[in-house]
């Protein structure tokens, strides 16, 4: 059943946090490294701000969104890509949750007191930067203003309407190099020519599927990032 309001969406996400996610994607992308650095990202859903969804949806509330940012083009890993707030887990962090919240504050300036952590999801290896990433699923109970705090790290922070993400016309796959081969990952086309692909799209696709929000889309449709 599709959620009809924010409370229903939060309940779906709470179930996902409890039941876990069967991550989609190419096995080559999910290859695990024994020496990978432990990292965490904040997958933060909430009620949309002043940017309306471009399409209507019967599958998710029109005001539901997820927090993303666009990485600086000068970064060594994943330059210019859309990502969740997050980074490496430091010794002083309270595990993945503490790291995800700390990084989100440093990167977006959000107020962590308004973030309700629902749970952590299964780790995902990220071989290209040799990280083992824990997605921290959260609900934005009291949204606060966000902005790109350090332009050396991110050039834009925005809240993407989930109704746009589940629109089949905006979904596809990206084929890109990984290691010695090529892999396929989900992709989402947003306004302004922004394409979400790679690790971030993999996590989004898994959560949308597990929450029951996805609708059938053309998995042969190729998207250029």
C-alpha cells in the first residue's frame, strides 16, 4: 500500500530500517575489500521544502523528499557526483550514526537535534574509493536550513522530491567502468540535467524498493551521467 502522508512514509521507512534492504546492482560493484575504510552516509527523508515535485505520484506523498548534495569537481573520488552527506568513521564518533550526523552537519549545516535516526542498513562496499559504507536511515522530524558549508567538498545541497525519483520516465541505468570491467547501476534524472547514479543511486533504489514505493520502469533505458 502506498503511503498517503508523511506519517505513512515514516512508518514505511521504519519498517525498512527493521527489515533491511536487499541491495540491487551489479555484483562487481559490490566486491568487498578486506582493507576498506569504514564510512557512513545519512539517508535523510522528510517533508519537502519550497521545491515542489515536478510530477504527481500515487505512490508517495507529494511533499516527501530526500537530502542530497553535489560533490565538488576537484575531489579525488566521485568528483561532481550527487551523494548523501557522509564520510569516514573517526575514532571519536559514536559509530556509523555519529559519523553520519557529524558529516551531515559539517557538509550541510543541518541541526542534528531535528533528525530522528530510524536505524542502520547493511554495509555496502564502495571499491572505487575502498570504503565499506553503512547507510544510516533517518527521518527529518524538524527540518532546518541547509547549505553547502565547504565548497571544497560540495557545491550544492538540495532536497530531491521522492515523487520525481519514482517517476519511471526519470529512471534508467548507467554503465560505467569499475575495476577492470564495467558495471550497471541505477540512475535517476532530476531537474537541471542532474543525474544521480553509482553508489547513491544504488542506495536510493534499494530503499525505494524495500519501502514499496517503486513502480515498474524500463531497466534497459541508458542514461548518460
